[in-house]
């Protein structure tokens, strides 16, 4: 078994070597709802790929975990937002393997498409730079568009509808997939709780990681 940070640069070749030899590859990344969330430090961990493209122990595949994990976080989902004037494109860093990471130029292309009928703005990925807090930056957003960003998962928490481009995105069941006929006047507003219950099994605190529990789940 090997644990690597996403799959880019040298990490991708390491992952392929282990997979070819029949080994297990675990992919770690920053926690989906932020590295520092609810007073803890979080990491996402899954087999083979990140952001929904890999495997993680969603219930009922691994019975010791249950929907109660999300409930223990004590987070209330805000009602769906039905106002706002702009659509905000949340760009990602475009890192990771081809087919999973955001294609180069995707955010610019989708913003140009939306601008034909709607007020649209691109929020570039902040990286480690100081920026306007996301929740404040989305105060006037009636919808968010993303390839598959963690920021869009937070938007779903806050009740902001999301359109997404990555078919396997971990938040896909609570959002609307973009295709050639997508009408951005009509976002999807499904029941989000099932997605967040599954998301809860894909992210772990440092205390849980130290206990070994994520690895017992992922290697079961």
C-alpha cells in the first residue's frame, strides 16, 4: 500500500507502478469542506483517485459506518437560495490526472457560454493567497458553476444551486451536470442530505487518521 498526495507530477507515476504490481493506492487531499472545519483539521482519503472518481466506504458498503456520521457534525443545510443576480464560476487549480482534473481553459469557456444570457464572474482558485472569504464572495450568487471544486460543496451547504462539469464529482448527486443543452436559468435543487452523508465517509480528522480508522475502512 502507498499513500500519496493527489495524482500529479511524480505521484502519478508512483500510483501507476503500485497499481500495475497489484498494490493499493490511497489518495489524500485537503478536506472537502476545508482543511480547518468545525474546529478540526481534515483530509480527504480514497482509493485510486480523488474528488469522487475513486472508492471510499460509503454506507452500506462498509456497515460500521452509517448515515449517523454526518449527523454527528451538527451541521444544518441552509434552504435553497432562490434569488441573487450573478452566476459565479469557481475555478480549480487543474491539478491531478487527465480526465479528473479541470481541463485547461474550461472555466473561461463555460463563463463565455453563460455570459450570452447571464451576469457571470470567475472566482480564481485562491491557493494559499489571501482573498475575499468564499461565503461573502457568493452573497449575490444565484448559482455556482464548477468543474468539481470543494468551494461548490460549501455552496451546497449554504443553499446555493450548483452546475458541474466533472461527471464523477463527489457532489454530483446534489447538483446539475452541464451538457450541450444545459439551461442555466434552471438549476437543480434536489435533496442534498444523501450526498453529504456519503461525503462524511470520505473525509477524516487528523485524530481519526492517527487512530488508524480511515485505513481500516479503506482496506477492508
